[in-house]
């Protein structure tokens, strides 16, 4: 087994090859890896069954076992994801601008790979193929540290990917797996600034904060979503009802689901009874402030801690406000910088909400559920950034690149 | 004296005001601060003289005393810098793209301030006004932690700036100074993720690595420059001589100065005698490998450690190579990701160098000394990033902003 430093050094060694790989061989390799995953699905499933057995023996809870488990369909989805990536535009090589300076220098900014990307994730073997595909298409080497409960599955998937790459003449070390379950190894990984250009944690809040707190390597933080919808005075209440129902219930456990309503006092009495009835279809529990509770039957009283909560469940908090200012202040206080929406028909209010709400995605008259790389038209997604550096909001292939300045001269010297 | 947490909370409190400040009042405030600095230069100089006295009593070395010292001319330069900032385009509010999705959603990316910027720097009081100006123009609140030897100067400058802001109705807490010299306070500052959006260390390698290693807040790293110039086979040797002379000697202590030459073996014998003579004008010491040493008199033998050194001095290393491949491998091994140049007349070589060298700025036939926000036409500079996330190369006002997605809908829900 390689040491973590050998893994890092190897990634840096193959990085120049990947950085300069042309689009056609990259796409062919992705298709070839996709075919190999399908072809070797039996070996992958056998390895996965070892992980599942061990997980059950350790009494892993059913939700986690579900995420760990693979079947033919899930392997097909992994392969399908790689095929889709092959069809996307290559982000590498685009020159974003090229300007001529007064001294004749032509200065341009060119999109290039980040280099070596580290990904730390939980026991979800599908992320292994997915993360590889995104990093590879963007010209990066990837070092993966998956949850140790998925080690057999990950080993099998990585072996298949590497063999397929090598058959195409591409170094297998384009993808490397940290196999050690030792926490000291993971901790050393997070401090290998000489080998790793960026770390991306993919998983729950605990995993993310552990990486943010321990890494000396720059981290792209993907975060939780306490997303609000504000229903303004004079809003179309039927539209509000439809959007709220969609944003709350279309999928419950996702970061762009609506967790909290903010409602103008002039519409609370009309909105709440209708909304309560609609949300009853999905047994959504409403937790409101006193005015919301008075507006309809069966609304529970919200506690202070409700305003800051990402429920990821059939629960929705409701806050009543008397003005747009109050709504903006409330949302900016409690939101997590993810996705926020206003339902309004007031032009000035829509503009103020877009300007003054501090979040990755701010909506007028649409469901927060659209914050997603596919819905935004990126064709792929490595996560949704809730931090402000480098990438904010849904991250597609471009988030896995950086730029460099290229300068064409003809002998210029500085005076 | 406020605690560090009170300072952080205050910055977050005024941030929404700064974020939505329009361009005209921002520019007027910058001009007003510039005028106030000139008007109160006597108080600032008095405070500065206390710092200078203390520094001399502590036997601070002359170079550091020079950086600490202010005079009327330096205060004028600080004011001038703010006036120039007032004249630059406001980066905030620009919508970078706005696309219509098949479902009718209009999705755009808008440039917005980062929020709260922390700057940790050495005992250079001019940075205080400069860093404030850049952060303020980009709509951010700034928290400054300057070197403790400059505390009296910094207090005086900050007091003048705050008073000028408040007279314009802008919260003085747009700029706050950490006055404590306690290392525990600085350490706590680097972990205030709830209050600070980004930390920028400005100073030497030691300061930067201390911030990178201790901060849990995202850091924009500005780094050292071990910059190379490669003289290719068939290059115009007169152009090479002029560019090398400029890049090495035009200013010696800067990160974009040339520290190492790489020369193709076919031109080493012709280039070195001429170059030696030219660099003798400035008493530049040459340290070469064996072939470079044989090519001219008076070249010292380079040691292995020379290849990785940022001299910031009248010294230049010289390495001989037999091919472009060897040159690229050498540079990618020893460079610090700053600025690298090729002198060539070969089209394919110029393209390969631009593509394969991994650095923030890659030049063909020009001096590395151009890597600089002013020379690149940004009008201002907060530093030169040698990391790959968020900003790479010279950072102007845009590097102090982030983006958010703004989405215009008319009732869209996710299917």
C-alpha cells in the first residue's frame, strides 16, 4: 500500500499529462471507462456485497446501507454519468479575454485545470466514478478518500477505471484511492499543500466542518441550505401556494428544499388556510409564530431554534413580517447562503430582494429547487458551493478549473 | 478596546450597508478620505514618529524602519491611491451573463462584494489606507491586523478614515483595526468564519505560511516568485539580453523579478559572454551549471539549492538544457507558480511553453516584470495570487468580489 505522500507525489507526476490531454482522447477515455464499469459490474457488485455484509454486521442504519448498496441499475447510472460528461464541452483551453495593452503586449486569460483535486466523501460508492469523471474531464488528477465502509466497492471501481484508462494509454494514477482508514492519514492528506491544489468535501455538515477546520489546503465548501420563501404583500397567492408546495415537498432531503416561509402580515390570513390544506396532502407539519398560528388551524408554535433549522423533513416554519425590510433582515440573519426566493408582483421589491439578500441563488417567483447544476444548464455538478471564494452556487466543470494569464510580446521590457 | 468578536460582529452588522452602497457615494467617500489624509497628515506623522522612536529603541533594522516610516510624500501617495480608486469602474453589480432556460427561467450571474475581508500585514502603514480603499470600493467591510510596530500610525490613519466616512453618512466600522498585539487574538481572528469571508495575508513568506496554516477562513495566498526566463534555440539573442537585463535588474526585491535563466545548449556559448558583460553593469553575480560556466569567464558554480531560490538580490542562476522538454520540466519543477517567460522565434515552442508551463503568468518574448495589476490594466492591485482558487495572478478589484445567481421566474416549479 502506498503512503499518502507517495500517492500525492504520483498525482503531481501525472498531472502534466492530464493537463495537456486533448478533448478527443479525454472523451474516448470516459466512454471506455463507462463501458468497462458495465462490463465489470459483477466484480463491482461482489466487492460491494462484502461491504454490505460488514455494514450489516456492524448494525449500520438502513439509510446508510441504502447509500452504500450498489445494483446493476446504479452501476448503469454511474456509466451513464460518464457518457454524459463525454458529451459536454471541454472547459479547458478557453481564452476568456485577450486585450492589447498600450505597449503592445497581448494579455489573455486562459482556462486551465486546477491540477490535483482531493475529494473526501462518505460511504457512497457512486461518488467514486462521478468525482473521477468530473475531475478527469476538467484535466485534473484526483485523489479520493471515501468512507471506509465502502472500501471494497471503491477498490473495485477504481481498479476498473484505472485498467480502462491504461488501455487508452492514459496513466492510471489519474485516479488514486486512499485505502487507509487511519484518521492520521486523512489528517496528513488535508495538509499536503505541496501535492494537492484543492480539497472538496462531499457529505454532511460534520464531514464538511471537519475538513474546513483541519485542512491547510484550500477547500471548496458545499453546505447546508436553510432556504426561505418570502410571500410579499400583493403576491399571487396561487403561485405562492404552488411554489411553496413544490419547494417543500418535491424532494425532502435536499439542500435546496424550502425550510422556512416568511409571509407579509397583509396576506397571512388568506394564505395560511389554503396552504395548510395543500401541505396536508403530504403531512407537512407547520411551525409558525403567533400570527401564523392564528391564521389557520393546526399550526404548531415555532421555537426560536426553528428559524435556523434545516429540517430535511416534512416540516416548515412560518414567520410573519410587516415589511420587506423585516423579511430581508430575517432571511439574512437565519439563512445559510444557499437559495432564497420572493413571491411578489412588486417591481421595486423584486429588485431589492435580488440585491439585498446575501445568498448563492436568489429567485423571484420560482421554486428554490432549481439550484442545481443540471437545472442551471451546466450538464454536470460537483456540488453546490455556499462559500464565496472561487465558486458560489452550483458548480459544474468550470469550478474544477482555474485560469492563467498568457502574454504575447515582441520584446517588451518594463520602463 | 473591543474584543475581536465584537469587531467581527460589528463588521457583519455594517456589511449590508456597504454591500448596497451605490457607486457615486462610494467614490465621493474615497475622495473625502483622501482629502482628510492630506489635511490631517501632521497628526499621522506625529503618531508615526512614536512608532519610529520605539522601533529605533528596539534596534529594528534599517530596511524595516524605512518601510515603517511615513513622510508628507508618502501620505500624499496614500491619498493619491484613493483618488485613483475613485476613478476606477465599480466592479459591483455587473451581470456577467443572463441566460434563458427551456422552462423560461432567466438565470444570471451578478458580481457582488465578498462581505467582510480580513487583511493581515506587516508594519507598513501605507497598506492601511491602500487595503481600506480597495475593500471599500469593492463594497466590503475590512478588518485590519497590521504589524504591532505600526500601531500608533495605524490608529491615527484609521481614525482619520473613519471620521471622513462618518461625515459622509457611512458607518465608520467599514474599517476596523485589531489593536491587540496578543498572538492569541490574531489566532482567534483567523478562525472567525462566522464573521469573516476571506483573509488576505500581505507580506513575506513567513507571514503567509502562518496564515495558511492557522486560518480556517478561506485565504487568498500571495506568494513568492522564483521566475525563470528560457532562451530557446534560434532566439533573438539581443532581445533575450534586453529582456533578461530588465527582468533581473529593473527592480531587485520584487516577486516578478527574474531569478533563474534556462538556456538552450545551442545558444549558451554565444549568449553568456554578452550577457555577462551586460549584467556586469549592475554587478549581477551569475551562478551557472558546468556548461554555463564554460561559456563565459567569471560565472560561479551553482549548487542544487540555487535552482529553487528567490534571491531578491543581484544574483541570477543559469541552467543549460538540450531541449524545450527539458526546459519545461526544469521550470515546472522549480518555479513557484508566479511568472515564467520564453524567448523564442519558434511558433510551436511558444505555444507549448504557454500551454505546458504551470504558472499564474506565462510570457512569450517579454519581461516577467509586467506581472502587476497596474501593468495588466486593472488600475489597482491587492496582491499577486500564486494559488489557483478564486484568483490567480495580479488581483484587482474584481478579486475582492464574488458572484451570486439571480433568477427571474414567473411561477416555475420543478417537475
